C-alpha cells in the first residue's frame, strides 16, 4: 500500500477505533513466530467499532484479514496488505446463563477473542462438559469455531448453538449452528464474515469425571505433541482412513529440514520453527512433505495450516494449499 494512502486510512480509522497502528510485524502475534508486516493493524474493542472498521475498509475497497489467536496460520514473510483486524479486549469474555432447575444443560456466550484454553478451563471449573477435548488446543474461540477445532473424537460443532458476527456490509448477523455448514476442520462461512460471539450449549458432569477427562487430554497432548519450539499445530488434515502424521513418519520425513524449519521428530504432522525460520522455508518444507508422501503412499495431504499474506513478494505463492503439484494426483 502506498504511504500516502496508508496515512490517509490511518487517519480515517483513528476517528473510529481507539487502537490503530501501521507496519506492525505479525510474527509476534502468531504461534509460529513467523510473519511480515501488516499495512494497517486495528484492534476494535466493541461491536460498534468492528462495524465501523468493516464499513470503512469496504468503502475504500481494501482487503481485510481477521487475525485470531495466531495459531493454525502461516503469514508470508512479506506480510499482509490492507487491514488486519485483531479483536480487542471487548471480545474477551464469557457470559454464563442460569441453568434450569434440573441442571441438564447450560448456555454460555463467549467472545470470539477469548482464549479457547481459558474457556475450556472455565467450563470444567463450573462443572460442565462438552469441550474437554479442546484442552491444549491453541488460539481463540473464534478461530477454533472457523476451523471447527477438534481432537480425540470431539469437535466444537458438537456444542455450538449459534454465532453472532459482522458481514461484509457491516451488518450484525446471527446464525444458527445449522447454518454454519460444519465439516472436518472447516465451516461454510464466507471468508469475509467476522465472528464476534459464539453461543455454546454444555451439559453437567461430575467433577471427578471432568477432572479425569482433562487429565487424559493433557497427558495425550504432552506425550504426543512437541513442546518448546514455536509451531502452528497440525500442518496437514488427516486423509480419509489414515493419519497424516503416520504417513509422514512412514515416508521417512521425521527431522526433515528446510533452513530453520524442521519436521518434528515427536509428531511428524508438526513443523517447528527452530529459531528464525522464514515462511518461505516452512512452505517449501510442506511442499516437500506433500511430494514425498505422494510418492510413498499415493495420498495427497491437504494443509490444515492456512497460508495467508502477500506471497508474490516472497518466494513462491501458496499454491500447495489444496492442489497437487505435477508430482501429485
């Protein structure tokens, strides 16, 4: 974005939103600790501020990207053009309704900016089950909703009741769970729809059983997934009837490297930033994994990791996202 236009947009947004900055390095906001600058970085703290941002950005004809908790994401070394929105403190809440006399269920409205892990711990502390599978999944509740986060047989789609958000016309829209088009690690929401709040319906469970379920989830994650090096979670989706990590391991790719990016030796479906890795290195390593697994198993791995940003200024575009190369199917 040209400096003159960037400064003009900065002034316009500053009249609507209290926190607006330019040229913010996104690496500090991603779990991978990778990513270049955002032209404009905005943190709205209310639904009204969010609507104002969307309306102004659409009027100006600029791209808009919503940054959640920063997990499950690979931001280009060149960064993201246009406006990046990260929901502020006004979207970090949980509002619990009164349960019925029989305590058969309880509803809770959760701000999209709230940590998914914090919400899980709150639910367990209040004696409600339904989300213990998500213990240890990084990121925000809103980001988890968009990718239908899940683990160990559970998914958020099983407990989501409704959402509230802002559409491309800056209107506040409420949608039921049935309208979200949940699938494996996805929803059918338009990419420009901004989730602001999620409504969940949970059910009570004995504290001893809840505590046991939490400990099992924590133990499984601790023993099976890498810790210590920045990463973005699972890199590839599990193909039907198989596990991506197992296919990668059988292809002999544990420990494979590209620059400072390395396939984890503990769980092969994780790529680690061993210190100063670039997005281009992670992307090339992902492509190498895809080609090698295809050659070994005739299975093309589809990324779960989202590639975002200005890849034309980096090395190569995000063409690996859903399509095989000439060596694939």
